[in-house]
C-alpha cells in the first residue's frame, strides 16, 4: 500500500519547526531528509525513523519495524 500525500503533509507539519526538512517520493513512499541526510521515511502511512545513535538517544524505548517485507533491518 502506498503512503498518502495527506499523511506526508501531516508529518511535514509536525516537523515544520526544523529547517532544511525535505522529502523525495520513491515507489509510492517518501524518504525524509534533514540537512541533506536521510533520517527516515514514510512507509504505509507510518513514519519510521532511521535508528542512528542520536535518534536512539532521544527515543530509547521504541519498537523497531521494517519498512516493507524482506527489507534489511
């Protein structure tokens, strides 16, 4: 199932205080960039954050999910 542009707009509104947030549509989903680096993506209308050290430090008790079937962890 592809993600909706309405959900993309919702996520972008939530991130609107951050400068330099961009996105790229890719095969019905959206990759989210911050200052030119991938920080996550929207898959099946779910925002998934890339598990970097800084992201993990802000969200230490998260549930990890894969973006799509057979994706790398």
